[in-house]
C-alpha cells in the first residue's frame, strides 16, 4: 500500500484518500496500484456498501506524476493505471467523489465512472491529453460526448484548457456544487444514505443503467490504451514533456 493513499473503512463506507499534498496529489504508479487494490478489496468486502474518493480541501489531484509516469510507463493492461481504470469502470458498488481544487487528467476522467460527484466552487478541471501529445483515457472519448454532447466534449478534450465547476456541472461531469467547507461532509452524508439502502437493489440498478454501453466502454478503453502507449513514444509527446519540464511553451510547428 502506498503511503500516499489512505484507506479507511467505517460504517460500511470505504474512503480512498489521495494524500500527497507536497506534489498536489500527483499520482504515481504505486498510488495507482494502491487505489486499484483498495477498490478491489472494497468490492469483495460484503460489509462495504459504497466507496468514496477524495483528496485534500485544496486539491483533488494534479493528474499523473509525469516524472514517475515516464520512468514507469504503462506497458500493458496489467499496468497499475489500467488496473485502476478497469476497477472504477466495472465497480458494482456505488462510487462517490468529492472534488476540490485541481482535478487534472485522470482527476477528471475518473469522475465519468463515479455515480455521485460533488465539487467545491474552487474545483478546476482539465483534460490536457492533446496538449501533451497524448490521447484521452478512461473511455472519456466515449463517455464525455455521451454526457456533455459532442461539441462541448470536443472543446474540453481537443483544447485541453482548465474549466470551472460550473462548466463541469453543465457538462454532466459533476452532480452538484457544494460550498468548500461542506464538501467532504456532504459527500459522506450521501455515502451514508447509500450505505443503508438495499445493497442488491443498488447494485442491480447501477448495472441496469450501465450494461447497455459496458461493452463500448471496454472497447473504448482498449483502443485509447493502445493509442496512448503508442503516443508516449512519439516526437510530439517528447516535445510536450520536455517543454513541461523546461517550463516553456512546446513547439509543434515542425510536426
């Protein structure tokens, strides 16, 4: 278990907290593995009824730790990041997320698999895959157009610019915007309300809503993963990453 992922199970709720404040909760391979393991354990535990993801009051996650990501690039479906994506996309139990501050990359796309997403007014979302010379993941190329409509999804995915909690709400990524000081308590109240509902009915209802496009999600994640891994070695991605570490604007004019 990564020391930067805190897992607590209490009152039939498993909380998975990102706890790497000094790096804005940037996610390493070890953290992905810890979250994947925690999610799998919660799914197996008959006493757990709901799973809650959250970060700190000022940060959900800055996305992938690029240094760690480049040193340990995902090489296949058994890579920690893909284990985590597989876990959240197929979870039978309800998933709740409380989002404050930056929610970059996976910090936004993972929310498309959650059943309840609460964001504070200070939340800032971003999916900068194209600007990094990469492609979307977590089946976001399928799910975001479904929830937001094609044109809004194109704006968010192709331009990759940060956007507000209000825009995330309009795009169907967020369930409700909650005042900063109330965010985690509100998410816990919702989780507690879920935890006392009939568990089989909950799981079956969730499955009924998702089963119609489950195979499409699997296909999209597979296609995205294949292209993502290929793009990691591309000249475009190398230029984007180098520019990021050198703190300059990338130059794609030669491509």
